[in-house]
């Protein structure tokens, strides 16, 4: 999956190619896409007043529960890149477990400056999280995973050799 690491200014391609799945586009209450392609909606604040919000081009959130709330509740989230591995499970035989799930987030009103710029939230395995990775930190994780895949290739080669040695295949 290719996702920009920062909200880019709207380009013609971003304006003409829908980037959100149908479920996101049809969710209620939907942010509306203006003729510019930017999704905007009015959010009423619990402490009074309202603010017009605009989604970055990569945001896939329906913001279904974001009509009302505290100012700093708002989070824009991209679609998720994830793979599933069939892990043994006593009850179901195998269970498709999500592994290395990554999505881009930004908390535009966070008190923490690093959360106010797009960052990656990575779940190496279910219910565990590496929060707020910047591009360099995320690239370092990707390099580790890639290097580990090379080591797994080594295990595969040794497995094939081991099976050949005992007459299997
Ligand atoms: Zn959004």
C-alpha cells in the first residue's frame, strides 16, 4: 500500500480519484466533499462553539462520532496496511491474526507537538502498539522486518536441505 506520509496539497489526481472505500464515503454523518475535493464538516464543541474541520487527503475516517466533542478529540486516520497470518488456535484451529498493521494518524489539536504532525502507529501484533513513529523511525522498523525476512529465507533453505537429507521433499 502506498500512502503519503504527510498531507499533500490537493493535486488533480487526489481530487479526481476517490481514495476512501465506499463505506467511508457513505457513512453518516458524512463529512462533505467540496468541489475542491477536501472533505469538510462542522464539529460542535462541548465547551461551546463550533469549528469547521477539513480532512487531509489521505484520511479514511468516516468521523461518524465526531459531530460533537472536545476540541482535542479529533484524529484523522488513514486506511490500514495489514497482513494476516493463520495462527494456531485451540478453539478455531487457526485464526487469522493481524501482523504489522500500520496506519497514519494526526491529532491536529493535541498538546503534544509530535502528534500534531502525521505519524505512523504500528501494531507489530494484535493489541501491542508502537505509537507515533516518524518517517526515520518507521523506516528503521521496515529495515528490521526486511532483514528478518532474509533470515527467514535462510531458515527456508535449511529446511529444504534438512528434508532432502532425510529423503523428504
Ligand atoms: Zn479526517
